[in-house]
C-alpha cells in the first residue's frame, strides 16, 4: 500500500506569517527521504496554504508523483492543465470549511456535468484523475460512468468513530466499497481523510486499496519528530500489516 504525504499544513504554518519558512520543497524532500511514495497538496480557491508557485516548484523538484487536489474552479483547472501534475483528485470545496467536509455529490446534475467536463480535460492532458467520494455504491457507479481513473474514498466517518460498534460499521463500509470499486468496477482505489497513527492499522489490511493520502497527522507528528521520521513512522504503521 502506497503512502501519499499531504504537506498542506507545512504551508499553513508559512502563511501564518506570510513569509518563506517553513519551506514547502524542504518538506517534500524530507518526506521522500522518509519513504513517501507521493506528495499531495490541495490548491484551494482561497489559497489559504498552497499556492500556484508551490505547485510549480513541486512538479519540477520532486522525484515521486505529485497529486494535486482541486475543486471544479475553471481558473484552477486551467492552471493545472498547464503544470500537468501526475495526478489530480477532484474534491468539493466550501470556503467556510476548516477542511474538506465530504465527498463529491455526483448525484447532483450540475456537479456531475462539471465533473464530467473536468475529467475529460484532465485526462486529455495526460493526468490521472481521481474523484473524492463517500464509500457508497451509487457514487462509485457514477465515478465509473464518468470514466474516472480512480476514486478516493472518504475515511472521515471511520476516523471520527467514537466506539467499537461505530468503528466496525464504518470499516465494513470502506471494505465493501473498496472491493466493489476495485473488483466490480475496475477502478484504482485510494483512501484518505482523518487517518492517523492510531487508526490506520485496520485500513492497511484492505487488499483493494492502492494508496493512502495522509497529511495532518504526519505534519503534527513532525513538530516533535521531524518530517522524515514522522513519514517513516507512518510507513512502518502501514507496512506492519
């Protein structure tokens, strides 16, 4: 199982002072040294952390695939088509949210149509496209209909579960959805959102999952341990299973 390290919150610290430190490229290099299989960033419409210059620098400077999370903003889509990262994950975006609040509602006609246009443009540009969705068969069916290359299943309900019954229920949903997407629909299956050192162990047992995208937990751990060590520790937690 591959690990994509989201380094958004390194940029969050930088933007607190609107300066140059901590340097996003240094974070990416150290994450690679720790064993990261990919680097993920979210280019939000409000540019609250990552900006266009970061994406350009990362595309040119890292040795692992670059995955950029984007909304359906035409401005950002046009920029991405020029930079051509290796992968894009289309996510819903609300300017008032603290972090992404849920998966794309592909059942909404306008969302479906805009996503369809974006998928075609990105794939024509040679970019692998994933859709961030809930672990739901209907959403997976729609992602397949849209010809997405991959789905990233939202793990936030699993991560936020407060007791064993809830954990088991949410894990079962993820397991079922991952197998349906991978085996029945032949989609690449990734997962992410809220995963950390304590809850990743069950997700790491899922055979149909190709990649996990984890950010906040790793950056938080790196405050005390350094990014290279924090990434290595997450790799160990995943590889143990």
